[in-house]
């Protein structure tokens, strides 16, 4: 069954004390039981977040991983390292990683393989730039992004894959895809996954929407059939707003 999920991507925001405060504040909420909540603080604060959330259902997610297990890769962090501190989930392919750190589909494929081999669950991000949408190339682009990466995984692996459609033009811009635009892409992706495997995969994969989701627009987006939740950047830095977004995804 598809899970409802709301994940907060804190990006390179919050120092140690601010991270602890935000995690502690989030722990106080009684989140709806039908929504799985995840947060993605920066690397140095992952272990503290895991420790603070010992008795909580909130899951901790890494923002990135390296595509090797160990070795001379100065500045990088591996899946194995994350597992050793109790982090079982990672984002892969966020558009900021693609744009600023030259993460190509080939690199992302390696990261996906390493993460899954180390039993990490992944949230794989994909989505088009504004120019792709303007030239009506967005479906083709998304299809290629998926063909080159997650769709190379076997059927079994999909138990550990969550997808996040994040149109680049909507990230951090205040401009959100309309609920119809989100639904149209999510449906396209779900149908395509069904074609590539079968409906045991497509009916069970959660597809999140990301890009300027806030309390005021969350429920109309989450209400769409193929939208299972959100990957939230800016609005996840406020415990109050993040909670409202989580509540917007509940059907209880
Ligand atoms: P945003 O970021 O909510 O600030 O647009 C979303 C994301 O980058 O995951």
C-alpha cells in the first residue's frame, strides 16, 4: 500500500543548537498516525537527531551519500557510515545536487545502487527545469531521468524507493506547480512504472511532490490521487508550518 509521507529537507540551514531545538519541538507534536514523517538535517547533526528521536516515529534522512563505501574521497560520507549511526534513509538526486555538484544520471545510478545494497531507503528526486516545461519537453525529460536511474533497479528494490517529483522552477521560488500539474506528472510516472514492471510496483510506490509547498497550498496538492505527500524545504524549518503540512496530508 502507498504510504503517506511528509519529509522536511533542511538543506544547509540551522546550526547545532537550532537543529536540536527544531527536532525537540517536532517531537512534541502528535502527528496523525497515517502520515510518516521524516526530517533531513545536515550531516554533522544526524547522529544527535537520531538520538533525540529514539522514542519517536520521526525518521532521519541524509541529504546525500557518496557512491563508494570507503576510501580516499575527502569530504564524502558513505551509506555504511550513515547506517552505523542509525540513519536508514537518504535523499538522492536533489536538483541542487545535480545543478551545483554536477551529479549526473550516471553518478546518481551508482549512488542508488550503493544505498540499496546497504539497505538504505532512498527518496529519489527528479523534475524538469522551466525551459523543459516551456518547450513541452517535461514528460520526456522526466522519463529519461527515471530510465537512467531508478528504473534500472529490479522489482524487489522498489520496496526501498520513494520518489519525489520536484520541478526545479518551483523549488524555493514561491512558485508552486498547480495541483493539476503535479497530478498530471505523478500519474504519468506511476503509469510508466507500471509499464516497466507491473502494478504491484506502481500501486505501492509513494510519489511525493516538492516545490514551495506551504500550509496554505498543501492540502489541495496532497488531495490529488497520485500525490502521496511532500518533500518540503523552506516551510519545514518552522515546526508550526511543518506540522500543518503534515496534518494536511492526513485523511483521519
Ligand atoms: P522548497 O524546497 O519547499 O523550499 O521549495 C523543496 C525541496 O528542495 O525539496
